[in-house]
C-alpha cells in the first residue's frame, strides 16, 4: 500500500501491529543501501518519499476474503 503521507503509513502500521497483523517495509531504495553508498551524486527525493509512504501487508494465495476485509478495515480506521 502507498499512503498519502508517512504519518498515515505509520498509523496504519501501528494499528495493524496492534491487532497482530504482520507488515513489512520492503524495497529499501538502492541509493540507501550500504553497497551503493556514495555512488550517486544527486538525491532522489521522490524515491525517498514513496519509500516513506510504502507498507507491505499480507499478500498470499490462501488469504481469505474475511482477512482481507479485516486488514482493509483496520487500515481505513487508522487513516481516517
């Protein structure tokens, strides 16, 4: 999920944690990884912005509709 703001992402992440739904902050931008440190001479503010607003929620084949709706409800409540 990509949220409107980092604050919304943080709220949703905390709300999901509170109900024992695991989330992840994957996809660290390459220019922020140790292996590539110093290899860029310019900043990537848009990349950093998207990364700050990105949250991965459960996503797998056997995820049932009830759980999807529960996760969506928690997210909606957290950002409203």
